[in-house]
């Protein structure tokens, strides 16, 4: 499983111009299920992200997690995170999980984040989405499991 996370002051996802998910301070999580992911990958990724100490403490150091801050998450499926550009200029996506497996892993990831008590909003799996955000910091991290 692969994720790109961004610490945000706000983020939203739109489909056909309508906001279908939004968050205030917290994280925008772009998530991709990969071919061959272990069944527990969504739960492990959720736990890893929830505990990452990337929010400022009172001294201004990145020492607090999403769980510590009580922030929320906007979770968006993003199969293009599996893009391979090593052989030319057109990315290949053969390492991304197939759509059925990807959808199931995406839903398990959402459920795992919610089970940790983190308020969540989501995009629409497989939809053509417009994502907007205000990156805080900026803080952006790439995570592979």
C-alpha cells in the first residue's frame, strides 16, 4: 500500500463541481492499493499515518500526531501513485491493485482510520475528482508499506 499525505489547514474533493468530502485541519491522504498488498496493509497504514508525529507541539516542533491533535482526514483513492516512469515518458500502472481489490482495500483503509476515532471524509473511488487543499507547512510525506 502506498500513501501520499499532506498536512492541511483545509482540503476538499469535488465530483462534477459538487463537494463530496472536505476536512479542516488535519491530513489529506491520497491512498493507493498495490498489487500483492498483504490483507492487513490497510490497517497497518492507517495506524502508521495516525501516529506520525508531524504536527507542531507548543514549542513549534513536529512532535504531535493526528490522534494527539484531534484533527480529521480527507481520504482519496489515487491509483496514479503506482505510476512507473522508469521506461519512457508514459507512466505504467501495472503495480496498482486491480479495481475490485483496490476498492476493497480503500474501504478497509477508511474503516481502519475511522476505527481509530479519526473523523473522516472521502472521495469517490474511480471517479474523476478535483482535489483542492491548503498545505500546512508545507508538510508532505510519501509512505510505502
